[in-house]
C-alpha cells in the first residue's frame, strides 16, 4: 500500500477546498499522567500541569498511553487526559471550563466554536507548535486575526466499501460512478442477502453514539452543494439554507436504511454496533471515513472510500469530503507555567518519533514537519480523486449553527421518519433541517 503524503493530501484536497474543485475528473475516561516536551525544554526544567480535553473517543486509549509515557519521561509535569463521550464535547467543555482546574488543551473545531471560545484561546501565532506545521490551510482565526486553533489531523469521509463483498455479489466498485449505479449494486446485494450471507448497508443507527454519521457527515452533502452553487466557500454560517439538495440527502439516507441488516424502525434505539457489523463482513457499505480505518485494519482486507453519490448533476466528478474539525487550542486563562507545559506537550506529540508515530497510526495524517507519513487507504483514495481532477467536498457542515440543538432536532425528526416513513414525517425532517438552521442561527447570532 502506498503512503499518503501531507503534500498530496493537503496540497491536493486543500487546494480543492479553496477552489471548490470545479474541474471534471478522468466513551468518557480520564487518566492522571505526566509528560511534556519542546525543542527548548529539557527533562530537568519542565514543570506544570496539562489537562487535555480530548475530542476523539477513538484516540482515548492512545492518548492515555502517550500521557503516561510523557509523565515517565518528564516527572515534574502532570498530564491529565479526559475524553468526552461521542457527541458531548461542547457540553463537556462548557462544564469543565467552569472548574478551577480547567482544560489547558482543548478543541475549537469550527467557526461556531471560534465565536464561543475565542476569548479563552491563546494566540498561537509564531509559537513552537505553529512553527511545526506544514500548512495553515485548516487553522482557525477570529475576526481580529488571532490564531485561535490549529489543525492536528486531517480526515476524509464518504461511503466505505468492502470491495471483496461487492465482487462476491457479482459487481465491482469500479462500476459505481453515480447514485444510479450505486443504487443498482446496493439493492441487488440486499435482495440477495440471504443467499450471499451478507447485506448491503450496516445499521445506520440514530442513537447518540452513531447519529453523527447522518446529522453531521451525510448532511454535509446538502450544505456543500448549496455552498458550491454560491460560487465561493463559506467563511461563516449563512443565516438560512434553502434545502435545495435535501432530496439528494434523502436519496442516500433511504438507500442505506432500506437496504440494511436491520429494519428502519429499529434505528432510533441503536445498539447494533455498525462498526463491528462492517468489520465482521456482515455488510458491504458503511458511512465512515479515514478516522474509522483503524477499526477495520487487519479485519477487512480490501476496502475503499467512495464519494456521497446522491443524484446531483455532475456527481461523477465528485471526490471525498475532506477537512477537519480537529483543531487544538490552548487555554489563555491558564498560568504561564501551564501554558508552556501544554505547548511543550503538543510539540512532543507531533515531533517525537514514537509519539508522532502513535498519533499517525490512530489519526491517519498529521500536518507537521517531523511527523511520519501514514498509510491510511481512505486518505489515499481522497488524494487519488483529487489527482484525477475531481472536486473535493469541503466540510460545510462545520457551520451548523447551535450545533448540538440543531442536530438533536434533526435526530428526533429522523427517528419519526424511520419509524413511519411518509411524506408527512419527511416534511418534519425538512423543517428540522431547513427551518431549524434559521432558528438556531438566530439563537446564536440574534
């Protein structure tokens, strides 16, 4: 397997984000452990406290081990890692920031976060961690130009496919070029699931551990195509959206829930463990991305990530959804000692040979000079689409206003729809999707 480079992914996908790519193509845990590092610090003079409020549950085990290793190396620095449960980061951050020992390292991952938390963030311009970056493409700034947070990994997502299962069913992933061809393959697999021994889609669960797949990621296709129609990349949340591409979202959502291992009316309660379903070869398709690869590595021998084909004109030229909401910020209210300790720890994570290797193994690609290259195949897929001239779907979903409330209302409407699919219940989804955007925008912007 070839290695994806920072240059090919960031230079290709990142450029696609800026240009909107119009060319055609040919669970919560915590640990107290201490560690820290920077180019200007020795083990003798490092001290202070680091409290890392981790955004990514899939990184938790590695993050705890990294903190422990760091503590062993630099015993005068205490590092605490707490990982917010899936879908609860903003709530957890709000709670933790009210405490006397607040996080020193946290995530501000989108413009809504910048608006909410910029006053808490240290300006990272010209700092040791910023000087380690290979690109500034995904950094976040406030209105004054302050560098509020910096990307620590890049991701891509779409539809991950078990190529071997598709071939066993008599098809090829290479034949999937648009929604019509995807629909043909998916429906044929589902129709013959009993004979094949596997189904098309895993369960598209709507419980808190999994609903982000459709309320955050899949929803991006609707926002992206509205953004694309506007002719320029969004730099702030629009006050309203039209829902023009909501029928395309429905195309793909319906395809997934109606050609699945489970009945649609069981999705609200969740608990089907879609990751395990895919890893065990029970289904050929799942909504996920580069962040999910480590769950399949060594279990699914031959998989790839394809775009969100949903029936949009020209979608044969589409690439993957590429971007990040994984951006580190340092709490400016922390003591100078703790801010320096946090900075040193961050630099160590992305420059120490062993630490950065662990980070890459878990996250796929780090945009830092001294981090090793990764071998995540889905990031390779993203670069391949870009290299062919396909447009990259940037993460317009990062502009969802009042995100937790907005997504909660969308989940509620989708639960009603999956329990009783009808024009009436879908109209409620549209209300949550479109009207909910406008009302939540007003709540946060006045």
